[in-house]
């Protein structure tokens, strides 16, 4: 979500470009494929919201606007709560470290189900706010559910076995809380800048990260088996 349709469109294009750069630096590290593709998806998500803005401003038809709104909400409310901790599991090299993140996948899946049910029953809507779009899905106990959403997505980063991921999780937690408060107060939405920063961090990590030592024994073992 950004402060204007132009912000969403330009910001989304920049984030997609960052994602393409990240994918070009995966370099046969299959564990990085999902996280490298995340900026591309985030960028397309922002571009999709451009059509929601244009619909509310009368530039595109109601059919296009409704589809864009549903795509936006399904990704933000249904896909992300499960996808983020699931990517954390795929990223970890050992079963022990994967099991630490498994509860967050279950929690995220539960949050996704609750939010999807609310969307299907509550007839989602969106309106123009002051420098942001205000979405409503008719969610009950919204504070608790959104709190669990943050736990599922940020918590899965905080229990990672990689120190940079843990630090990233801490910064992510602070940023999400601050941006949510700014948006709720009607100040403005800066989620597009946040998506760009997150994507830039991912791309930089893929460019300069050293191989994880925890993966080396697995590779040596695989080589011995091949022999």
C-alpha cells in the first residue's frame, strides 16, 4: 500500500526490478529461490493496487477495480501469513531448525483461514483515505487476529538460525508496528517504501552472503554417497 497510485505504480516497478536482480544472484542456491522471488511478488502486489486507486478515482471500471481489490486482499491477508514462515522453513538447512519454525507455519495457516472466512462472509470494501486506501473485510476481534498475523510472520524470522535473519526480523517487527500506527492515524501509508527496503535487503544478501556452514556437512555427505 502506498500514498498514491503513482507511488504504487513506480514503487512496484522498482521492487520488481530489485527482485529480478535478486533472482539473478541465486547462483544454484536452491534454498534462496523463494526468498529471491518475494520482491517480484511484492512489486506486482503494489502494481495491482494501482488499479484499486484508479477504480476509486473513476479511471477504470468497477469490474477491474473489484478484481484488483480481491487480488490485493487475498495476497496480503491469506497468502503472506502462511508463505512467510513457510519460506523460513525452506531456508533453514537442518531438521532441528526447521521444526522451530513449524509452529509459526501452523499459526500462519490458521490466521489465513480466519481472514479468508471473514473476507468471504463480510463482503470486503475499500475507500479513499488521506494518502492511503482504507480496506475493510468485516473482521471480528481484529486486534487479536492481526496480532497473531504479526507473530506468525515476524516470529518465524526471530527464531531463525541465521543471525542476519533474526536482526531482520527485529527491524521488521518495529517497522510493521510503526507503519501500521501511521496508517491507522490517517497520516499516510509508507508500505511501498518498506517493501523497497525489504527487497533491497534481500537482493544485497543474495549478492554478498557467504555460504552457510550448516549446509556444508550435508554437501560433503552427499558427495561421499555419490562415490
